[in-house]
């Protein structure tokens, strides 16, 4: 039986970088333009207030306005905000704010103030699901130290707490185990540098970083990979991979913003404690970006 519920997390959803002014205040006009530009270049939606959007260093007022800006720019169905917070009650409040703003779904990390056990993870997702929006889990064991293994994801889905998962473990083998244990749970590519592998394994979407700089090329790559068109996807993946792999590095926000600047977008600075790339890192990002742009990728 076909699931009648909409699944707005399918396709290419860009984890949006956040344009900042010289004084590090948020440039909301530039952010609205950026969201619209991404959709105009083939992306299906945006994920504001993720790590790439520097949500950890935003005030509550800024975080609220970022979501409202995205919704006003491209419509709520295309917006899936990150609602991560130290406490479940706060995360639920962010999910309620997303619902009130008109968003179609939210993305939620497990508890990340400490290494939460399985019972805590289940309670956390159950609480946030009460907000009434579909929840896409975000498995990032590298940063949170909490691993949403396939068995736990299947339990979360079976209890109705999540409808999808952004998989960032880097272990592409998990795609097949997740499909076996929870065939109706949508797997989303969570790291740019395993896009091809997870798309071929049946991923239904990509929560992506590098479309911030090169949306059309990234969308072409995803569409080809999802269709099994390796003749198109494989050479394009090789061309883009020197950039895509930065999405899995500690300096991913700074790297993507450098690429945005080179592509004519508003990348700019990051808020502390993030600091600029080291000279060698910036040179590597610049070289890879310039090579991609020279090859006509945009």
C-alpha cells in the first residue's frame, strides 16, 4: 500500500550556510535570496539551523527568524529546520516553532549534551514527536557520541517517532541493514562524500552541504545517482569529490563558505569559536573549487 503522507524531505535538501555581515550579524536578506536561488537551481528545499547554519551560536531570536525567513522565501513545505537542543523540552519547543511557521518536517539530533543511552534517546524523540511534525533523525555519532544504529532506528520508526534518517556515520553498509529492519524508514544521504554509494543503496534524499556553492552540478549528480545512471553520475562524482569530502571534515563550514565566495555567493566569515582555514587548507579548497568552476560545474 502506498503511504499517502507527504514526504518533503525527499530529494536534495540543502543544509544552508548562513550569510553574516562584517560585524557577524545575520544577513537575513542575503539568506532569503540564497534559499530562493537554491530552489531556482533545482534543489528541493533547505535545512536551516543545522551545523552548517551555525545554529549553536545563534540567539533564540536569530534562530527563529532564520526559519521564518526561509519559509517566506520558498514556502514552508520546502523547509525542514534542525531542532537540536540540549534538552528534549527545548527541542520540542523548536519543533513547535517550526510547525507554527508552516514547515513540513523537522530534523533532530539525539541528545547531545552527554552520551545518552538508548532509553534516553527513545524518550527524546518521543517528546519532540509530540509537536506534531514528522521527524527526520540525524545520526552523527562523530560529533554527538551517540550512535543511532539500525536496530535503534527501527525501534524509533516502529514507535512512530521518526519517518526518516540523515545518515552521517560514513558506514554505507548500514543502508542495507536499515532497509531490512525498517523498509518504510526513508534513508537520506547525510555526508556529501558518500552520496553515490548511498544513492545506489536506495537513499530517498540528500541533506547536502556543497550545493550551497554548486547547486546545479550537485542536483545533476544526485538525480543521476538516484536513477542508477552511472554513466553520468560516476565521472561527475569524481570531479566533485575533492570538494564533497570537505563536508566530513571538522572545517566543513569554513570550506563551504570559501567555495561559495569563489562561486559568487555570499559565504564570508563564521562566528567564533570557528576560525578561518589554515593557509594550506584554504589553498586546497580554492584549487578544487576553481577546477570545478573551470570545468563548467556550478
